[in-house]
C-alpha cells in the first residue's frame, strides 16, 4: 500500500507537484529551452544523460527542498538514476518530496475528438519496479481536443481502466485527461469531462482513491465537486502551454486546485547559469507557483 507519510503529505501538504517527466519525444524541446541544442548529442543515451543532469541539478538545488514542492513526477530513466549519490526517489523523499512515475507510452492518433493513450503492455512491470524503488504513485496523460461526448467518455474510461490496474499494485494513479487549452470547444469539453470523471469516481470501491491532473477550467471552480469527492486524494492543474504568469493567474481563480507544472517551472532555467543564478531563478518560479497553489 502507498506509504502513509507520503499520503499525508500529498493529501494535506501546502505546495505543488513538479512535473519532471519529459519523455523521449519532448526531451529535445526541454533541452533546447535549457540552452542545449541537438548538436550536443548524437544518440538517445547521450540525450537522456543530458536531461538527467538537468533534472539532478533541479532536484538538488537548495530551493527545490524548500518545503514548497510536495511531489515530483519522474520519467522512468530519471527514477532509475541517482542524485546526490542516492537513487532519485530516495533523494526526493529525503527532501520531503513525494516521487511519482510517468507510465504512459504517449498518445494515439486523434479519434472522436480525443487522443487516447497508446497501449501500456509493461504496466504491471513498471508498477512493480516503481513500488520497489519507493515510488508513491503514477501519472498518465491523454488529450481532449473537441467536445465529443463519445470520445471524452472513452478517454476517461481508459484512464480509469489503467488506474485500477495501478491501484492493484498499491500505487496511487494520477488520472490526466488534458483538455487542449487551444480548443475552440474548451468550455464544453470541461463540462463533459466533469460528468465522465464523476461517473467513474462514483463507481470506484471505498478503498480505491486516485488523483486528478486537469487543465485549468474556463469556468472558475467548475471542478470543486471533484476536489470534495471522497475518492479523490488531490486535484492538481497542468500548465498546458500557459506561461508561468498566466498559469498562476488562472490557477488562483480555482480554490483547492494546486499546480503540477512543467513548463511553468522550468521555462527560465539555463545550462549557462551559475549554481547561484540557477537556484535564484528556480526559487523565484517555485515561490510564484507556490503562492498560486495556496491562494
């Protein structure tokens, strides 16, 4: 079962969850933003080595252990790596940060206005390894582009199907059906999503609890009933392409929703910064996201 101290931290902790789970497809973009071009690596191993150095620098920065970050979502290679001479999950928990693992394999092609997740044939193996390494929970992302009731129902059903499999390993799944913030039907997508999430949550057993990671809704506090639902451990928000300032401004309009940002946390970090400059920039972003999360 999930570590009770970690559960307490995630359920009641003041702060936010850092998303450090860029995978193979998004890693070159993340490295480019950090100031490392594609000419700096010639294969995947070198690329992942560079992104691991970036993540280790973030995880070990003084500001990251300030108590304002309550969780961090990791890519599998990061989970298997080390920071400060320790396995990354252990290094995080030593700093009071609860570790999660990204388990999905990316997105399928759009159908009925949504992109489901690709199959995850090794999900049981991933969960067993994660549990052995002290991981608390998992995260998996799918996308909603249009207000198609059939597509949104299928999207949420798939998330919960995998979620129940993950729960069987004693891990807490983060369910992430992302509504595309550029969708012209975004407000209607939000409302359809709320209905499907409520239906699936109501069908869970008493001892089955999940987390939700959602796009910030068009209508402020639309998801308040999800925050209050007994099967929901915590509701977190993705930045979805917003800048840090815009994401934080939108988040403050939604009571009880905390951040789980990637771009919003990392956008101003550069490999060329000294350790002092790096920590100052990271600390500034952490403070801003923390204030929005507890507003």
